[in-house]
C-alpha cells in the first residue's frame, strides 16, 4: 500500500503527544509575533525595565474588581427578586433600573456617578456632601458593581425561570411550604445554570477597571500610558499592560474553572 | 387562579401561570416605570438641572447617531468574519488550526477594549511611524478584534449545537467534510447563532462610546466636549445616556420583532 | 450452528473480517466476522449494549473500528491510522452504501426533494435536472412524490423515514444499512416504513437491518443474527432461531419480547 509523503509526515507528527505539539505551536507562534514586533522597532530593554513597576500596580486592579463583585452579587440577587416579585412597584423599579443600566455604556455611568453625586450633594447639607463625594476608586467600584449587577440579575432571572415547573409542583406536592426548603430546591438549581456566565462577569470587571483612570486617578492602564508617552515608548508600555490584563483574565478563568470543577462535580 | 408562590425570606416571588395574569402585572409594571422616569426627571429639575440647555444641545448629539450606527455596523460585520474564521479553526481537529484560534480568543477576550484601542491608534505609530491608522479605522478594527473573540465562542457553540445526526447523515451520503460543513452544518448553525449575534450589534454599539477617547467625534465624545466647554457636564452626560438608552431600546425591539417573525416562519412548517 | 458454507454464496456483497471496536475499557464489538451475499436481507438484533448498532455503524465507518476489514462490493477498507488515502477509501465505501437512521436525520433546511437530491448534486455532480427526475422517481417508489416541495418538519415520522430511505437509495448503493428504522415511530406509522423496506427486499436490495421488529425479520429477512456482549451468538433463518433458540441469552431476549407483546395483547 503506497502511502503519500504528506501522510507519512503527518503520521510521524501525530506520534508526538498532543500537549507537546500544542506547546510547540504556541511557542512558534509567539516567537513569530515577537520577531515581527522587533522588526518593527520594539524596545525590549525598555520593556524589561518597566515591567516590574507596572506589575506592582496590578493588585489595585484585582481589588477594585473583587470589591465590585462583592457589591454586584447581592445587588443582582435583590434585583432578580424585584424583577420576579408580585409587587408591581418592585417589578417596575427593578426593570427600569436594569433597563437603563444595560442600555447605557459603562463609561457614561462611570462619569455620571463621579459627576452627578457631588452635584446632587451640593444641594444638601454638609454631611451629605462628605458622604457623596467619592474618590475615583470608590466611584469605579460603585459603577462597575452596579453595571454588572444588572447583567448578572438577568442571568439569575434566566436561571430561575429555567428551573422546570415540575420542581415547584413536586415540592408543593410533598408539602413543602416553608421558604427555606424551597430555597434549597429551586435556588441551587437556578444557580447551577447561572454560575458560569456570572463568573465571566468577574473577568469583565477586571477589564473594566481600565476605564477608571479617566476619572483622574491613574490606574494600571493610565500609568502605562503616561510612562510610555513621556518616553516615546507608548507601544511597549501599552503592550505590557495589555499582557498583564490578559494574564489576569487567563488566570482568573483558570481559577474559576478549578473552583467550578471542585464545587460542582459531585 | 393558581399562583405558585415562593418565599425567599420575606420576598414573595411569583411565576406566572396564566398569560392573562401576566398581562395585568405587565401593565402595572409599565405604569411604575413611566412614573419612575417622570420622578427622576422632576427630581433633577428640582435640583437645578438645566433642561432647556439639554433640549438645545440634543440636535448636536443626534447628528452623531448615523456615525455611531455605521461604525458599529462595520465593526460587527468584521467581527463576524473574524469570529467565523476563528470558530472554524477552533473546531478543527488539527492543532495547527485550533491553537492559533484559541490564542486569538484568549488574547482578545483578555485585553480591555480601551487598551486595545489605544494600542492601535496611539501605540502603533510610536512603534513605527508607518503604522498610522485614522481614529475611525483604529476604532472599527479594535471593536472588531475584541468582539470577534467573543463571537467566536458564540459561533463555535452554535455549530456544536447542530445535532450530530446531521453530520452523520451527510457523511453517510459520502459528502466531504467541506461540503458537509458548508451545506449542512453551517446553515443550521447560522440559524442558532442569529439571535446572540444580533445582540452583539447592540453591545458593540455601546462599546463604541470608547472610540471617542481615540478621537472619533461620536456621540459620547461630542457630549463630553460640549459639556466640558459649557460646564454642563451632568446635563450632557444625562443627554448622551438617554440617547444611548433610546437607541438600545429601539434596536432591541426591532430585533425582538424580527426574531418573532422568524419563529413563526419555522413553526408554520410544523 | 449456522455455517456460511450452507448458503449458496454468490459473491458476497459485504464482508466483515475480524472487526473489533472498543470505547475505552468497554469492548463493544469483539472480533466479529460476517459475510452478506448480494440480495440477502440480514436482520441484526440484540439487547441494547450488545454491539449491534456499533457493528452497523462500523460498516460505513461512522464509527471507526480498532481492528478489522470491511469490504463492500469492490471497495475495501482496513482499520489503521487515518491517512488522506484512507479518508478517500472511506468515502468510496460510503458511496457504495446507504444508511437510514433511527432519528431520520433529514436536513431541515432542505425540502423533501432537495433532501433526496442533495447527495446526487453535491457528491455525484449530477445536473440539477437529472437529479430532480431521479429523485422524483425514488419518491414515487416510497409513495411520497406529492410531498416533494414540503419541508421535513411538516411530515409525520413515518413519512420522514420514507424520505430518508429515498435519500439513501438516491446514491444507488450496493448495500443498505438500516439502524432501528421504526424505533422512533408511533406504532401506527411503523407499517408504512416496513412496507417500503419489504418492497426493497423484494426488488433484490442487499440490506442489513438493526431492528426490534421480529415480525419483520421473520417475514422479510433471510437471516437473523443475534448479538450479545459484542459477539454473534446465534445466526440463521429467523423462524428457526425464534422457535428454537439455542443459547440462554437468546431465550431470555425472546422471552422478554414475548411478555411485552403479551401485555399488549391483553389490553
């Protein structure tokens, strides 16, 4: 049986275990990109000088995102309950809130909170002023938290409605009337459905922190920008910050995956 | 009338079991929403918002809407193209194809859009003066690259949603994998992918606000510059936000109507 | 014990030699060898997990066997590492066979006639006109010529399956592989599909049918093959096997079917 040369080659290549092949291709790809950038004039020494500094700015990014997440989750739960409630006032308010937040870009909401609250406060007494004039970081946490809360509440709602009606009937047939036992049956099922997309939102929050710098206090991205434009090495610094964000999101996704598997594969 | 009630703590949650009940609640809900809106507006007016100013400047913002729509549309089309190529590569069995695709998705899902935009518009010329892009070019490319990565996953999962029996039937007839993909799988996958893709147009539209930071005179940046010049930032922010919101609502309802039409077209066949 | 030398073996249409297929630890098909002669109708039955569907799907390489050779007519494929050449051989194999699925698997975005002609125009490069007339003739054969321009989801299960049969026949196969054609059908629709299959058998089509319909096996099939645990336990004329099962496994299998039909008869 004649075997073509190409087939022979691919048969040999296929002997190499798959992970090795994957890494080889990744390495080749990244080397090619690096060579291309070097060709275009990349300043590697500059990058090596500044990477450490830019890395040290990373914890703030993570903190803001975590704080926003901590705000977003309970808020999202409240919104979902509001959306699904019998009370038309609760339904209406929640729906309006979600609609506005999902219908407007985050950057506008960010600026709005930063600008609007002090202006509102200027009308009121002193203590309200002190309360409502927020640092850019706090504003960011609020804005990002509210923004993603609206989206997450939709996920919760979808998860909630996706629980089969049969479950409700079975529960009432058994005689479950206490809220706690229903909480044990319906809520966990809804959460299983909604959890993975929700965790994706944390990753989005990490990226959204890049916008905070536009409020005046430079976060990772803006610091990189400033350093770069001062030294005419903008591309390099932006590249570093881009890679840092990428690493952050990739690591977060891995962590989420591990948690996902540990917690949810019973 | 059978309501299924559930108590989470003290909150009563209600799952509608009859459409007539649903309609009444909905009406109430719309009423509440309308009154909330009016309440907001009056509150701001009371607090000294210059509504007349807002109405004056509205035309200036409305003028930018076509640009926003066009930029978003171009970016969406490009993103779909990128997403399709990446999805097909991602679905391949051979690492030579799926490793780069995975890398693309991972990279552009992980880099914030604003960083990408800055790299494309400000960063590239710094690297090499040859690489000069106009703001709009950089904006469209950036939006497309970033959202293309997300669309890749959408397309990929829609291809995987096509029942495997279809692929088997195509193979049993003797179709090559190319014929199978393009004639049988992708047409069915496209139908599945249409609603989320249409959604992405709306996402990209909102993302496009960031393009203002690299110099495109679109809705957000116009509002910002007018507001800063006249010291009426809050008014312009509210105005811009309202315009975005209305655009989103209009586009969403168009999308819902189209989806309903497509639904009935298929169910008519049953 | 059935011996293949008893059969007047005209040149075999299908030859399976030493076929084995495992999924990880589980051995679905163990070293099965089989010959089917031209025009013969073979009914394949067994419990779920016996390997009958896997065996059938290995014949046209929808499942890739670990070991063994498949020959349909002039084309033969031997299990081994996948090369470009082997892919081509597999495609040839599929051009000589046709398959009908339990779930019909009609293309939902094509009309009935388009479903039937899809293979002709795309794989065999026929002109649209020639394909259409060939397709219409086949639809007449299965009794659905009047539904040519209808989309599959408007048809009943029995009608869809008949279209699927027409689609398989369109490629002019030497061998028809039929995987539980009536298992997904409402009982009153089973008859129309079995009727079409009977006509095909009468016309001399070589068929291998995985089925639970033992009535069909007795009436139409020339040979019944009973599989369990990946091997062929018994094979022979259907009426002989059903009246006098030799192995305990087959006895149990027939017993279970008998009780089921008894239960139905009581209603």
